């Protein structure tokens, strides 16, 4: 199952993964950014090119594909920060969304196409600012973003906007939503800004009484019925609606990039490590082999599979077992050796 050197050289050499998504247990997606040499960085600075506009690869992996045809990539040229999402409704697809101008590229169900930018779509949820996250909730792709924007993708060029039902911020520069999660489509939580947590009960959106004005980063709706919200430097709370309990004081330099529920616990990650939350206690994830731990960075869960990917590579967990897909350091070294005279 591990990626071969030939597959790595074709899809990911000179790139590093910074985002991942599980479409279903057999289909994984990744977003990878171009890794520049010192000479390339110098040239980039001389030309005053934007570092954010380096080439991106949308990389796909199909577990049930024929050997040699499991991995593929699409070039996203001159795109700024890209978020990778997925949906199984109305069709099974990967969706790459560009943060700044909301460009969208879709692949799956037998077709690939550039969709209308989200801001220009029918029913666009975008108020102002940028897309900051995409998540699958009950099979649909949701986005959140600037000035409390929330939307659900209905299909090609069409969205359902929740934004009109959410009170705008008095000053849009105070932020917006950085993450969204839901127990279902009628029980959603969106977080961001200075302790800004909003809840959708199926009829209305309400700002909940949250016990801090520290900037909120990530949210997870757990299988235990609790909502987990993490803030700047990893300060973390659990609860629901207006009842919250602090379970971690923070102090983690990067904070958490992703929080997901998988196999009875919350998993949290950033570029520096992996943590779990069980019985209201947060701790470093124990028992992970080094080749798995170095893959920390981003997490995605769906269909019984948890995918983790980052600077060091990618791995997934299924039925309590970890499976390594590739280790970037090993692969880059092997590529250099194979190309040496």
C-alpha cells in the first residue's frame, strides 16, 4: 500500500503536503505546496513573486485502484492558499477551494472541472474576506469564512447560504469563522474570532456564551455528544451550547490545526505533534511509531478512516491500526540518489 518511489517522484517530489481529506474509506485527497531550494527562494524574492502563489498539487489516492494507477495529481498554478474538501452528496467528489478569490476545482464522479468561484455562485455564502475551512457534514461540503460566512454546496455553481441568518460582526476585521463542524445538518457549530462560537439548531443561528475571548481556532463535534473547541496556543474547552468546561490551559506554540473524533476519542494535531482527548483530559498521543508521528499536521475523518498528513508524510488509521503511505524525508533522499550521476 505504501507509495513507490516512482509514484512519489511523479506526484510529490519537491512538494510537501499541508492539507488532507477522506472522501470515503478508499479515496483520499491531499493539497501539496511547492518546496523551493535556497536558490529558488532568492530568485522569488528578487522578482517580488508572492510565496503564497507557488504551484500546488491536488493529489489523489485510490486504495482500490490498479497498481501503478492509485496515485494522481492536478496542477493548480498561481493559486494562493488552497483548502481541500470532499463530498459524497450530491456527488462523490474532491473540491479544492482557493482562500483569497474562492476559485474551485472539482474532481470525481467521472469528471473534473473548474467550478464557478464560490463568491460568484448562485446562493453564495461569502460576505467578505476569505474562505478559511471546508468540512464534510452529512455528506455535503460546507465552508466557513470571513464575517461569519457559512455555506453548503448543493452542486455545480450552486450553494445554500447560512450567512444571511447569522448576525454580522460590527467590525468585519474582528475576524469570522475559522472552523465548522456538526453532529448533523441541524446541529452545527462555527467558531472563530475572539471567543466567537455560534450554534445552528436547525432553525436559527445564535451566538453562545463562551468562557473566553481568546481567538478560537478549531471545533469538533464528538461521538460522546460533546463539542470540543480549541483556541490560541491550544487552550481547549468541552461542552455544548452555553455550558462549557476548560480542559486544557494551553501553552502549545502552534495551537491545533485540526480536531476530529475517531474510534472513541478526539484527535488533535499541528505540525509539531499529535494529541488525544479522552474523558475530558488532553495528552500527547501515546504509542505512535515514529514513522506515523512525523506525519502530523492535518487530520480528516470519514467512513471509519482517519487520515493524517503533513510535512513528514502521510498515514491513516483504520480499525485501530496505523498504515503508512509515504515518508517525505525517505522519499526525497531516494529521489536524489536515483538522479545522481
